[in-house]
C-alpha cells in the first residue's frame, strides 16, 4: 500500500475524468488521475461534437487554446433509402453565439489537451496504467489496486467509460445488456481545408454536423453521422447492439454501403483514410443510470450512462464534463467538512438533479423506447423520399395534385400507424 493517501483518485482520463481532476487540483486537493490508454483519447472515437456551455463555465475562453476543429454553423439531417435522400438544413448565426456554440473535435487531440490541463493545475497524472480492481474496506471504496500496487483515497471517481468493469465487478452497477448500448464505427478521411469548405459551402472555421437515418443502418435502429474537421472528415454509423444481425449485414458492410451511397460518396471523394475505429456508446438514457454515489465513490460521464440521442441531436461530452465538475464539487464539499459518508456524497446526486443533465435526461426519457419503432428507419424514409420523387420528377405523364401525392404515400405506412407514432413521438420529445 502506498504511504500517500489522495483526496481523490480518478479512474479514466476522458473529458469527465479530466474535468474532475482539473477542478479538484485548482482547489489544491491532492488528486491522482489514471488513464488506461497510452495517452488520454487514444481509445476514443466519437464523431465528435462538443457543446461549449459545459467547459466554458470551467475554463473560460478554452476554445482559444484547445485543439478544437470547426465551429458548427450548419445542421443537416437526411432521411435515406438505398438510392434516394431528402435533406433539411438549418443555418443561423445563433449557432455561433457565445454559450450557444459547439465545436467539432477530434477526441485523440482534445482529450489529451484536457488531461494535460489537469496535470498543469497540479493533478498527478498517469497514462498507460490499468486499474485492476477497487479496494473495499469496511463496506466502502477506499482505493485502487494496479497489479501489486495499492493506492488509497478518500473518494474514488469512476470515469472509465460505458463498459466500467470496475463498477460492475464491485457490484456498483449492473452488467450492461445489448439493448442499452450501440456500436459506433468511425472513419476519418483526410481532405484539404479548401476542398472541405468548397464541398460543404463553408468559410473560415465554419463547420457542419450531418446526421442520417434509414439506409445507413439498413433499416435497423441507428444512423449515420458526418462532421467536418479542419482538414479531414469524420464519418461513420451507430448501430444498436441488440439489433445487429436483424438485417443480415455486418457493421463493416453497413458502413461500406453508407459511404457508397449516391449522396455520401461525393462527400468523401479523393479523401485518404487515416483512421478506423469502434466504440461502445450508451443509448438507454435515464433507464440505464446506476446509483451514482455511495461509500467512497462517485460515477460520472459514460460510466454513468450520461448520453442523449434524440435522433436529430446526439449529446454526451457536455453531460460528461458537467458531471465531472459536479463530482469534483462534491469531493471539495466533503473535504471541507471532513465527512466522506455515503450520505454526504449523496450531494452529487442532488447537484446533478438540479442541473440540466438530469433534467434533460428526464425530458427525453421516452426517446430510447420510441427509437425501437422499426418504421422510423424503414417506412418513413421511404415514404418521405417517395413523396419528394413524385413532387420533382417530370416524365410527361399528367401531374398529380399535391394532396393525392401525400395521401397515397401516407397509406403506405397506414394512417393509424402515423397517428400512433406521431403521438408517441410528441410525448417522447
């Protein structure tokens, strides 16, 4: 057992863990943060999108020094069949306003920077080390064990990702089941800044977020995504783990078909593949969140299941950063009072409940169940693209009135199905 006892040991050097370490170190606490990868971000493959409101409160003006890519100025959503697509775009100056803005980031770069900020603030940081188990004494988590080394702490913060084996093996959370997570597969294609700006109608550091539904996952729950970096494009798919095999396609076959689609192929044309990676993503929302605090421990970020996917927007990093900051605030409060009891650490749950994190998760608690509806990924993309086809294709035959075009295509889904799905979707949102 190490003779040194830490105020807090943080397991996981992603944005949640690094934020917690930064806040604690800035307050002068004795903090150790441990990352299993060779460097923070080495295992992370998010698309990815960072809403700045979360980190701006902790490091004002962080984007001026952080390795962010492009500021999102355009949002696109496409409903796709195998040979057609209907796309809507939203572009507005309000997307770039302070507190409303978001950046595309490459997690390999960004996580490493934030981990370094925690170290600069005074946290003891270690990479390339695996934590084998949590130490339990007298019914409380009292430290960690790495091989033959043991380290003690008043509080252990688990920020080690969605598949937190430490929490599972110690009985702090239940084992994840396939229906609660998705598999995200991302590829990064290098393209010049000039090509990206011309191809997507961007200027300067403007960026684009683009989500796709339907054909990317061949009709099963999930979707595609594309983000513009400064000199590359991140593109990939997210597929519900519990649905893999339902369409007789492997994940590799799905992403290859997605990238070959007539809408998508020109977007990555002449790009050089520089990265291919996969990651497990929490998808079940409020229903998969474990007990977040207890005797000697707190859980934050993906390890706590803090992720929101409402179809037109995917959020995880802002929730992770805020949860890390609130975990740190809880430890600081416990340190000031000298009380590390389970009752005292329950303050973390209250802080989360009072924040947008839990409020947003509660608002969208019905979305995971709504997304299980196969019509969203099969019938509706086809219905929408068929309507568009009849509107815009001119072949010399008499044109149909718009109301007939819409009515005939609505029949393909069924009016009762439309009513039920509309009502359920409205309640979920």
